[in-house]
């Protein structure tokens, strides 16, 4: 006869365990201590087994019957319900032990061996700052594409589009590692492209002043009240118009001040080929001043907290903002102004492009283009240094020459 809630409530403990049957192998086990435990007896693989279904009143009579019914259906398919439950428990335990953060750190430890310490450290910091707070505690095998989308959008919402894209890319690498090691079945990052969820940024759309505004900017730079190293960095960038990453990563070993030459190694260049920057007398003067400030270390522009690492790539941008040029000028803007003015002066287009490291890239030319027209480029760079000096002192606002 099936059990009722009234009968269950009236059941009292005795000197030995008692079984109150509900039919189909399910019963309520009443222990000597008064506990009331749901049990289901069945046969699988020729053996009699007893499956626990919970305790009363935490699991009601109706819930116990529902659990038993689900187990009976599973048994009818040829699967042992208890073995299935054990497998699911182990799977959950395995998933919990293999969170995204746990797997990501395993991936990073293997991946970093082939990377520079600085690059590896940057990726580790981005994981800790942006990825782990969002999905770090989640079992890596459970993470779905919408979770990655939410993470990427949250990063982009603060204006960090490039970091958002890199976070997605790095996450995809972690998932590939997980799949290779049997920790996940698929890579949800492959379902997403940054263009699907992030606003595109126009290539080369760097804010910069008009060339006629350059003299005023140079005078503001001379009067800059921030860190002396930052002011010197802006002056050297204006004089050499290299990329921000090439400037802040500069090392004293790359310079020959007597020869007036800066040799940037290929690993620090965007196009991965060496680049020569002829130094004007004005650039040499800036470097000689800078030696008094940072000449004791390897880097020209060391970070404030860690002198073994370069200053932040946002340092120059923030300095320009403090001078009132927010949204109007960037570090990259010096390159655009230099290109415009030098072309107006009549200098050879090829010389300008080579100095901007915009040279054509093919297997033949890439090996020697960095030294092509070096004598002509040195003259051009000295002319540019003279022009900036005259702009700063207010002696001249326009300075054109006929093409050679």
C-alpha cells in the first residue's frame, strides 16, 4: 500500500531500523535515531542495489517518487542509475577543479617560455585584471560564448577596445589548450569575432594638430610642468617622429651620440626589420640632457615604479591632455605632422617614407631598406631639427624649401 504524508509523520523510531514500503522498490527507512531516509531497491547487472533518494522532510514524498521514476527510466535504457550518478558527481568535481583561471595559469606557464618576460607579464596582468574577474571561477567546460561577449563588452565599455580584442584572443588560446589536454570539448571563442560585438576603429585615425599649430605645441612642451623625463620624451618624439612603442622602449645601447645615430633593433619595430634614425644636433642635445636623468640605467624612459620596465605607453598621451590637447593630439600625431611638413618642404617622398619606417616590405628589400638614402635622410632630419627649434623660439612659422 502506497505511503501517505500522514503515515510518514506518524512513523516513530524503534529498537531496530524499519522499512515502510511505497511500492516499486521504493521505501522509507526509519532508523533507531529517528532519521527518515528514502531508498530505492533495484537490480542492475544481475545484482541487487539500493539507491539513496534523500531524507524526509527535506525531500518530500512526491519528490522522492519523482526521483525514483527518473531512475527507473534510466534503468530501462540499460544504464545503472547509481553508476550514472557517480559519473555525474565526478564530472562536476572535475569541472570545479578545472576552472578557467586554473587552466589559464597552466596555459600561461607553458606559453610564456617562448615569449619575452615583458610580454608574458603583460598578458598575465591582463588576465588578472580583465578576464579572471569575469569568468575565472567558472568551470572551463561550462563557459559559453555569451559569457565571453559580456566580458569583452565590459572591457570595451571603458574605452579599451584593443585590450578587449586581446582578452578574447587570449581566452581562445586558453580554450585550445584545454581541448588539447582533455579539459574542454569546444572553444566558444571561435563563435565570436570582435567585429560582431565591438565598434570598429578606423585605421590610422590618430588625432593630430594642423601643421600651423605645431609652434604653439612646441612652446607648451618647453613649459611643461610635469616630470622632466616626460617633457624630454615628447621632445625626442617630435624630433625623431618614431612610434610611441619604439620611443618608450629605447635603450641606451642603441645610441651612438658621437655618430648621431639611433639603431632600433628589428624586434622592437612594427615591421620586424631594423631601423636607423639619424639624430639631429637638437636630438643629441635632448639625449645628453636625458643622460643626466636616466643614463645610469638601461632604458631611456624607465617606469616610475619599476625602473626595469619602460614608462607607460599612455604617458605622452596624458601629458598632451594635461597641456590642453585632449582629443586633438596623440603621440602618433607627431608622425603625421612631420610627414606633412617635410613633404611641403619638398623633401623626397621615398626619404620621408623610409624615415617613417613605411618602406615597402618584400623579401629582397626588407633586408637593406633601413640603410637606404641614409646620407640624405640625415640631412633631412637635421633640417627638421632646425625647423622645430625655430618654431619653438618663434623665429619662423613656415619653412619651405624647393625639392632637390
